[in-house]
C-alpha cells in the first residue's frame, strides 16, 4: 500500500505543479494571439481605408462641380429650406402617382 500511496502522491504533484500551469499558460497564449489582427484583417482594413479615401475624393469632386453650377446648392438641400421637399409636395406627388397607378391597375382587371 505505501507504493500505491507514493505513486498517487507523485501523480497528484505532477498534475498540480506541471499540468495545471501548462494548461493555464497554453490558453493565455491562445487568447493573446486571438486578440491580434491577422494579415488578412490588416489587408482588409487597408482596402477599406483606400475605398473611403477614394469616396471622399469623389464627393469633393461632386461638390466642386455642383458649386460651379449653382453656388447656393447647399442652402437648397438643407432640411427646412424652401425647396420642393420641405413643403411636402414631393410626397404628395408620390401619393398621387401611387393612387393613379392603383386606379389604372383596377381598371385593367
């Protein structure tokens, strides 16, 4: 019986002082590597940054063209301006078009 007790004690000590720390450090390193960006993630971020920069350049070009054609275009596009959209006529036109379409479809049936 003393041999079995000694063997059990050695196994318990190995599990406690070798196996458990190894398991903990193994998963700590896994978690740390999972938090970093991969090469594919970095490439995707670079592509998204380039696409955003190109879209910003295009928007600036469109704004320059619109300003050259109509210097006050920004004021007419603001919400609450006296343009067509603020009076609700655009929505009324849509409602009229929708009702005419429904009426025409009803006549066809």
